[in-house]
């Protein structure tokens, strides 16, 4: 098994070593992860190819990079395991519009999300450091509603069309984001995510290829950068501004989202800004039309 630089990872999270596995430690680690390691598709727009291997993802996070759910939850799960927590991976699917017939499964061909279940002090929690504007803290694996800052989430048991059991997570409509996410109770393995990861990084129809998104969740709301539009939302109000200057855009990546693009030269940054700005101009023209 590969090793994780635990101290390097904890430095990225702005944390001291939490000690033995506890519920308090799990919550602190989860909060620190979503606050310090942004959710993003930036690597796709830099032309980088990645793997969903948790140890590769952890090394990239320690180096100052980030990623989306396969990277973030994979690496976070590996860190938690190294710290002594009991962790399992599960196949999930984020959804927006209500599916036909009201069904939410089975998750057979599109496990577009990697979910973690973590046991601490004999108690099972749903953890998710890779859900964009979703969880700030773990959710206890019991049906019910939980409020975290400005958002209230619902967790319910569900049964898929192939008769397997799982869980259904409903996002707060105030977030104006995705509607929900379902995940299987059955434990998954890393190969379950290979094909979809390839599609998400390379297919022109992938949302990660179409849009550059960066999210950072904290206790009071969410920062979101889509292309050249930066938004801060607290569940009641949204402050939005258009960024038209490349220096200001890279400053926002660094200062708001903690992404300083380690090892990226001037030429690559210039190509990235050109791509982002051209996409933004095309999007703005569509809005006016």
C-alpha cells in the first residue's frame, strides 16, 4: 500500500494532528478539508490528465492542487484510514432534474460521484469533501434533516430499481445548485470509477469540460467561481461580480480558493486565461441573446 505524507496533508488543511479517531476529530478534519481544499475542474482546463487513485490525489493535494469528487473524497478517505478511521467507498450519482418515473436508480452505468462512509466511536457518518457547495460537516447515517450554516439537508433510506439498498441526499433548494445525490450501500472499489472518470475529464459533453468551476464551502456559505463570474452566497443573498482582468482572476484563485497553481509557468497561465475568457465571452453573448 502506498503511503501518505500525513503531516504534509494536515499542513494543507491548516491542522495539527487530531490524535486517535474520534467524532470530534472527524468533524474537524471534514470542516478543514472543505474550507482549505477547493472543489474544481481546473485540472481539466489546464490540460492535465489525472487518475482517481487516492494516493495520487493525496500527493497532488499536498502539493497545493485539488480536483473533483474522485480526487477529493478518494484522498480524504485515504487520509482518514491512515489516521485510524474505518472508511468505505460507495458509488453515487448526483442529479438535477427529477428522473422519469420518480426512480433514482439503479446506479449501474453512471456512478458520477464517490461517497465515503466513515465510522468513528462506533457511529457511522456520511462524509463528502467532494460535493462542491454541499456538506460542511459529516452527516449522521440516520434518516432526517440537518442544518449546517445556511443550508438544511435531508438524508433518507432508499431502494433502487434493482432492489439494492442505499441512501438519498437532498440538497437545500436555497443553494440553487444540484437537487440531490443517491448512493449505494454496497461497498465499491476503485475500478468502479475508472470509466466515468475518463469520460468526465475528456468527453465534450462533460460538465467539467464545458465549464471551469471552483467551489469552497465554509461555515457561513459558499464561494463559487464559474469561468469569470465570482459569487459569494450565504443562502439568503448572493454577491456576484464579473472578473475581466487576468491578474485579478488568478488572485481570486489564490486568495479565495487557495489555488496558487504550483509549477505552472507563465505561458500555461496565459493559455488558461485565454480559454476561460473566450468561454466567458461566448456565455455572456448567449445571455444577451
